C-alpha cells in the first residue's frame, strides 16, 4: 500500500513539473516535453541557446574567457576580457592612441601604454 502511495505521489509530482520533471520547458515556454537533446553534458542544448553543443565549456552559463570563442553564446567573441594594446613604432614604451588593437596577448610592437 505504501509503495502505491509513493508511486502515485511521484506521478503527480512529475505531471505538475514543467518539462515532465526535467526542469526544462519546451520551446513555447509552457512546459511539457522538450525537443532538447543535450549532447555535451553542460545542461544546455542548441534549442535553448547553446551555441556549441559539442563543447561543455561553451553555454549561456559559461564565463567569457580570452580564447577567440564566444564562450557565453551571446553572439560576441571575447567581450570584456581583452586588453587594448597601442602600436609603439619607435619602441619608447609609449604607443600611438590612434593605432590600437584589442587582443588576448600583447602583439609584437605594441604596448599597453597609449
């Protein structure tokens, strides 16, 4: 008898959860079965905004790192993590503010001092 009650309670719980108990909503945002097939184990699939479902380090929850990739799937690469370097033609340690480039690593002939 207790097993039947436990089973019924579990069934009612799953019916009341969006996505059938998966915690994920379908594409309409109303819950129910999701068409999400999650490939890389990061908890996101492409239909939910994962821009690379073959790499678990890339998802909408990921932190952006300076690597030439869009780690957080917001459509922008390396935003907020690059450094601006200034071209230093005369090698005096002071760059030209009119000639700058954002980069992850200091390019040859560039300095951080504009």
